[in-house]
C-alpha cells in the first residue's frame, strides 16, 4: 500500500536559527527541537542562550549555542566552526531582524546601515555559508523570515520594508540558482505576532483594534501558528516547494493595508 502522508519530523537534522531566543525565533527553534531536530541557537545575549538551551533539553536533542550579532556574520561563522559539530547544517533560518520606526525624511545613515546590515547583509552571507554545506550533501532547507511589509505598503518604516522585500527576492533568486543542488529556499511573511518588535505597538488598544479590523481572521497571530509553517518548510513534506513566500497573516494580504 502506498503512503501519502509525508513526514513532518526533523529527527537527525541540524537546524540553525538566528535571533533564536525571543519571539518568532524562539518559537521556531523550540518547534524544531520538539520535532526531533538538533538545534543551533544563535543570539546576541549569552544569558538568553543559556536559559533557552536548558528549556530545549527536555526534548532530548542536541542543543548548541553561539553568541553574536548577525551584522558581524564572519564572527558567527568562526564560532560555529570552533564548535566542531559533527553533523553539517541541514536547515538554516534567517530570523534575526530589526526595525527602527523613523519617518522616511528622518532616517539617518546610521539607522540605514544598522537595518541593512542585520536584515539583508547578515542574512545573505550566513545563507551563503549554510548553502556551501548543503551543496556537499545535495540537500538543504533555508527559510527566510520576511514580512507582509515586504509585499504590501505599511506604515512600518521604509528601510525595514525594503529589506523584507529584498529577502523575498533573494528567496526566489537563490531557489533558482541552487535548486539543482537539492537546496530548497522559502520565506515566511508574518503579519502581527507578539514579539519584541511589536510589544509596544500591541499595548495600544486602538492600534490593535485597527490591525484586527484589517485582518480577515480578526485577531493577532499566535506564535505556534507561525512555527508550524516553519516546521512544514523544514521537513520533507515541503520537498517540492522552493522560491515561495508563505504569508502567515490571517488573510491580511488578500486586500492590503
């Protein structure tokens, strides 16, 4: 009898997640561990890494930690190499990102450099690093955390929106270039979820009311709903999907903002 239900488990895989100790990154890394993957946590704060490693050890998989800012991607790569992890990277998630909510006319060069270096430059060169390992084995999954701001115009900061649009296009282009090496590259475009980036905004009842009114499902997203999409894209269940962006947005992008 032929079986049609694919596997969503990640046992035997090594998954790396940037910005892994808070919000979306924490949800994804936790879901990966629960799905059976060994997980490499990458974050700027040592205390957060230590705490999260202890949390994830309940799943019985190997948990590794690397501290560093993705703006200094070369230092992160060096630290990963120093770990001498036996297995190579199977899954890479570019989640680390920042937003500085300045009006366009007020954006400074310093803000520009910080957002671009984190959201685009770091993501690209860390992806390049992971892909080299994946090419050797002829298989890999890369997931870029974009945003609905990369697809529709939002009052959210023009430089942030530019970087998230760039991640969507990077996803398409690299999927085309690396598909013949068995590397699948997809993106996730979240709407509003409870994270450190949205914490202050979601404390404003009128703002939340406005957001919800523009969302067909009439609520803010829940982090496990986003993590489930990441597990799907990381597993063999999505092996014939590449170059796509899945908007986990309660339907918001049906009609825009």
